[in-house]
C-alpha cells in the first residue's frame, strides 16, 4: 500500500534530492549530487519531475538532466500501469528507436515513496509546437519510419512480461475488450456492443504480431534538433497487431490535429509497407480506418473503467471526470468511421 503523503513528496524539491540519491546509491552509483529538482507539467498519467545530477557509475563520471516518472497516490491514477514493465520495455527498444534511455528503477517505491523510474532528459521539442513554428515538413515520412522501426523490433528482444494475445489472435482479444468494457461499465453502453459486432464482422487480413505502443500519438512524440521524431511513454505497450498504432494515431489526430498521415497518405503507407514488408491488402486507407476504431480500446477501456470506479465512489480524481468527455467525442468518431467503411466496402473485402 502506498503512503499518499510519501507519494506527494514527489512534488517537494526539499526532500526529493535525498530520495533520488538513495536510489542511485542502491544501484551502485557514487559521488552523487542532485540539484535543480522541479515538478514537470504534462504528465497524463504519472507524476513527473526534472532534475540535474552528477555521479560515478561503473567507474565512469556522468552528469546530465533526467526525468523521474512515478505513480500518483492510490485511487488517483487515470490508468493503471507498471513502472517495472515500462522500464524493461524502454531498455529493450532503445537500440532500435529514437527514445530517451531508461537509467534507474525503484520498482517497489522503497526510495522514492512510489514505484518510479528515471530516464534521460531530451532537449527535443513537443511535436505540435514544433509544427506550429516549422510546418509539417517531411514528418509524415519520418512517422512512417518510426512506426516501421517499432513494428519490426524482433519479438524475442522484447520483455517476457509484455502482455501477449490471450486467444492467440490480437483482433479477437481487442474485440473482446470492447465487449467486456461495455459489460463492466457502471451503466449500459450499447455502442460498445455495436462496435464489437461490427469489428468482428469486418476483419481485415492478418499480419504478424509486434510491439504495439498503444498511445502512439503526437502527444507522445517530440522533434529533435535534426528534425527527427522521438517517441516516449511506453507504459501501455503490449504485443499485438501493429496496425493498432496507425489507427490510434489517426483517432488521436481527430481531436488534436494535424493528422500527419493525411499530409500524404500514399507516401506514408508506401514507406511503412516498404519497412514492414506488409502488402497493400494488409495496410491501406480502409484498413487504417478499421483500426482507427479497434486501436483505441486499450485507452478507452482504462478511461471507462476509471469512470465506473468514480461512479462507485472508489476513486475521487477530478482528472477522471475530465477525461470521460473523450468517450463522448470517441463515440461520434467510431460511428463516423464505421459508416464510412460500410459505404466504401459495400459488401466487398478489403
């Protein structure tokens, strides 16, 4: 059980340097100096802070800026995820992707007061402000290359702890999650049953499973000094159908444009297919629209479940109430997408 007072100390610069020092010492670091600690805004699901540190590790002197990501007090998380798993995923993908390296882990929270990890800080800029100043440029191609690189990481290099499709088929699992989320909610959600039935009826050709980020959006991307995309926040990652990430990106872009894929859909798809080896039958605009609906259920189920907990008096986070609006926006998007696909397919296969 987390001590909520201890967790809230993550916002207190007067106590955290000592706690971070204790964590680094437990990992064998010496000559540690922690300074400039300050909370960061923008963390959707975790408490976050930035700090400077110098230390000696494995005989090498280091100094730099780092980011601490920790769990909020019990009952206030919008989504429930595992810092140890997030840490192991970042470790396994760092050699393949442009992402800040994971450095230290407090799996149980014994030092920080809550389960937490430390990653390197990057000077890269948030994607939407970068686009505001520089335009879209060739980010649609770089997005295809980022997605392709992520979806071709060998499965054997990923942590064994990552969830795999329980049924053996990722589409079956995700469709089941649509049904289960509707059934488990505090009130009836008939649209969830409709969406599940529609997805089951209109399955596209399958592809091999891969790493799936599950929150693949401009909110979790930065642009570095070279103009390349940096991807962050792997807390929802699983093994599944890689096209879920493409659909999720498009769904998120409806609420927070621009949709980089729509800058040049064929150029994006061509480059993505070139990297992954997928065929046009497996990845095309219609398939992406299908996954625009299916690919959001991981986040949608977390928000819906949190809403049910709030309705039952099991949690009191105001952030949960705010994020429930996303479900209303999503319902309109799902209906629009299924109607568009019905008209386009008109009884034909993909």
